[in-house]
């Protein structure tokens, strides 16, 4: 950054995107771009630049390189790991793609849509629905996050068990590389073994390899039948057995399988006055399961009800309620969706976004829960998550009798205790939200030397001058 001449590069940026689309960090309009969800970082950018086309993105990247500035790609800024927490001191420009929101094409025969990176997930889903399709990425942030960020972070969400992560929807990308060239791979091919899978490399790279400007996404058929059940389970082993039964008995029609602890449920019930538990809330754990099929007819809820009854008869669940009408299903999902805001309202929480093979979740909880209670007596674990794909939000709410600041003192210790168990069981400490700036040290600590070397080699090959989102994902030294 030392060589950068502000007047020069600022004028040149304005010439590329128009002066109203270059914001200084202290502009009122810059606030939403510098907000950081967890409050862990205080982002300040050299400036925020909002190009409206792929050519403008490429020109900005080339200009930044010429002035020794670096680029932090940003879309909806809903990421929770500090992936877009720019650092002015290191000459970082926030490049936000929210003006690039065109749906370029929907191809019904190929069942694909081609969309620009700044299109919100919600808008893309509505366009897919209008064309008779379903874009199966289910995030509560859908009206704020954009496809560029969904791809950048390889977002997970509520229906990974059936449709996979964001990466599994991707059939092509358009990317501005770190040297400011455009890689156009918007072919939408379903088969292409003509070299390394570069799409897969950019998806989940969190802006550290290039700027994604557009994508081709595969579309599914919209669900025509759905049913949702809320079940009480006495322990997580039974929950694991039961989710296997439901998958098998419904012929893999499960689209969501969420686990929540009794503590998480009771926080949600206390927080949301309109949330109601449809069964007696007397167990330690609860499951919310959704099944869906694109096939016509009304047979799915019958099969589902049979599987639920069989699970209860086998002692895997102790009680359940089932709904197959929209208000009933919404009411059950409302219980699950009320947990994150309920937890925020309870004061500081120390979060872990972890994944394990589903079969190992019971063993993990058996050791991790007592261990965190030993570190902070009175700690309130608020455990929930996408148990169907092994992803838990192992979140720890502060004890009622200590302050947020005092609780935060334990953060590093608690992360270590939890992550050590996860790693010992061959899990991941960054399951769906990514690494960002938050977990760079932890990744370095828990990954093998051979893996860190490969991550660095890829970074150096595609971004030799370290200009794309420096500070995120992997350190080069
Ligand atoms: C209420 C709420 C619920 C959420 N639920 C979930 C959930 O269930 N599952 C889940 O996985 N996440 C969830 N998230 C986190 C977040 O919404 C997702 O990670 C989302 O995919 C981020 O998209 P974004 O557009 O906001 O990306 P941003 O926050 O702008 O960026 C995220 C990362 O991608 C990179 N990036 C952004 N744009 C580009 C681009 N054009 N090219 C290259 N890299 C880019 C950034 O540099 C950053 O590293 C939730 C967040 C909130 C606030």
C-alpha cells in the first residue's frame, strides 16, 4: 500500500464505477458494508467500491494491483466469520457486487439458471419458482445474502441432507481472477472432466482466489407434497437411529432434520410469544423433520406417519406431532427458527459451527457437554443444528450470574476444549460458515501440515501477490 497515491487511484476508481459508487469508510452509506455480525471485528476499508458489471470488476481488480491495494470481495455481508472484515491499515478495498443482480437466463430444458453474484438468494429463488423450478439453498438470511457470498462461503443451511451444500448446485462460474482477467465458464455442463475442477476450487474459497461475478445453478423440481414432524427423543443416540429410520422408510425424502436441546427449545418458547410446543416438553432433546417430494399425490404424509409410529413403537422417539398444512408446518418450523434470536437475547454466547459423522454426535456430546460445564460452571449450552448432515451449532450461552465480558474471557479456552474433541473424532471446526478471519489460527492449529501446504500452494498459484482477501482462510507463512 505504501506506494498508493490516494488521489490517483480514487479518481481512477470513480472513472470506472461512477463517483457515487465509491464510498469512504466514514460515509453514512458505508455503514451496512462495514457491519460485522458477531461484533468481533471492526472493519474499516480503504474505500467501498460497487461495480455494476464483470468488466468493471475486472478493471477495479487491475487498478488495485497497479496501486498495490488488495481486494475484499463482498456480497450481502451476512457472513458470520469476519470474511469481509476489511482492514484499512493493510490497504484493503471492499469490492461489493450488490449492483450486479441480473438474472441472465433460465434454461428450462437444462434446468439451470444463470445469475449475477449480487442477486439475493430470495430473488433468485422467486425467479426459479416463477419458471416452475426450485433453487434448493435454504438459509434464514435469504433476503439479505447474495449468490456471490453463498458461493464464496459454500453455504449450507436447512436442506443439505437432501440437496447438498451450495457447491452441489453449481454448474458453472464466471470469475475475475486475481490478475484481473475474466474466466468465463458459464457453460452449464453437467459433465466436464477436461481438467481440474476449477468451479469447486472457487466455491468456498471465501474471496481469497478471485471474485465470482456470475454462476450457473442447477434447479430442482418444486416440492408438491410436504410434511413436518416435531418429535421428542430421550437421547441423541435414539435421535440418530430415528433419523436413519425416517430416511429409509420414506425412500430418502427427508429434506430437513434439525436437532435441538431442551435448553434451546425452552429459550425459544420463552422468547417467541407465538411459539407453541405441540407435545409435552419433557425430554432432553427434540427433532424437527421435514419430508418433501416433487411427485404428485398426497401419499407422503401417510408414509411419514407410519415411520413416526414405528419409531415411537421402537422407543426411538417418545412423542410426536405431525403437520402437512402450511400453517401447521410453519408453526413447527417457527420453534426452530426462534432459537438463534432467543439465544442472542440471553447475552453473550460462544459459538462453534462444527460437523462430525452423524454416528459420532452422541459420543461428542457425551464428552463435550460436561467438559464445557467444568470450564464455566453454570454455562448454558444451547445446542441445535442440522443433525441430518452432522452439523451442530454447539453454542454456549453465558451463565446468568456473570457479565458478557467476563464470559468472553473463557472464549479461547472453550474453543480449544470443544475443537479438540471435534478433531479427535475426525470432525470439522468450520462446518458451514467457513473460516473467514475468525478461524485462521484454529485451522492452522488443527489441520495437518500436508493440508496446510496444499492450501498455501493453491493460494500462491492463483493469487501470487496475495491481493485477494488477505488475512482470510489461510496464512502464507
Ligand atoms: C440470520 C442468518 C442466518 C444464517 N443461516 C445460515 C445457514 O443456515 N447456513 C449457512 O451456511 N450460513 C448461514 N448464515 C451465514 C451467511 O448468511 C451465509 O454464509 C451466506 O452464504 C453469506 O452470503 P453473503 O452474500 O452475505 O456473503 P458475504 O458475507 O458478503 O461474504 C461471505 C464470504 O464470501 C466471500 N464473497 C462474497 N462475495 C463474493 C464474490 N462475489 N466472489 C468471491 N467471494 C465472495 C467474502 O469475501 C466472504 O469471505 C446465516 C446468516 C444470518 C445472518
